[in-house]
């Protein structure tokens, strides 16, 4: 059995400001740093052999803080833009309330909650999955099949894409899947990458 653990980065400054972030390289907020430290505590008993992150600093810093807290520094590390957040195109940097005023609330809802309708100049969730899936197949899946324990620290929509693949979810099912910042999700997978167990790790006070 291999362990695959997924961790969404801690709250970013633009999460705090309710802005579309996408590929803009925004840092963690103080709350996000605290979430990363808490995640590290939760990861202390989780085996990790290899780390994968996006190339964005909010994911990289979350991984650094969490693994330092977990006492698991110095891991082999791979970073790739294939694991970046969904690209929000022309919406990036806009406050979500401002965006609704500019484009209309109904249109913004479609961009945010549909599976295959991209915002102008950006990606849909289907587009995000289309770049995450081959990266997973080529770089992560072979390690898992060999029994290597993998941690992926990335973003809400790139992690949704991975969950869709791992759990074999439909577009309708994945749109209902929420991923909290700083909360590790860990899977035990057999050699065929079938899910033997899934746990969402949280502290006793939550």
C-alpha cells in the first residue's frame, strides 16, 4: 500500500481579500501560515517519501512550513506548473463582488461552478484536469504503484482534478467537492491505485 496525501495551501492574501488568484504568485496570509503549521502537526504520523508542489509560492511555502513542523525536511521535491491553480484569465486580481458587478452575478456563477465553461482568457475545471491528469500519470502514479508515499501540496482546483482521477468522480460529483485550506486528505492506495481508505485529517478541536 502507498499513501497519497493532498494538501491545499493555507489561506493566501488574495483569498483573504476575496480576489480571483489563479496563477498570480500571491503569498500566504498570517492565517495561511498558521494553517500550514497546523497541517504539519497533523502530518507528523503520515509517511511521506516524495513531495510535489506547483510553482506558486503559496503552495511552496505551505509545504516548507508544514514539513518543517512535521520534522520531514529534505525530501526529494518536484515542482511543476501542471499542478498550478486553475488559470482565471481576465478575472485574476478582481474582487469577486467587483466581478459580479462587471459581468453579472449569473455569468460569474457559471464560470465558477460549471465544469467546462472557462472565464475569458482562462481555464475551466475540465481544462485544469486536462493538464493535471497526464502529469499525474507520468510522474506521480508510477511512484505510488511502487509503494512510494507521496505528498502533493497544490490548489483547490488542481487538487479537485487529482481527486476526480483518484476517486473516479463525475463532473457533477467533483463540483460538489470542497477542499479546505490547510487540511490534509490522505489515501491508502493499492498497486492498481484503487482507494483502500481515505481520511481527512483534522485537529481534535475542529
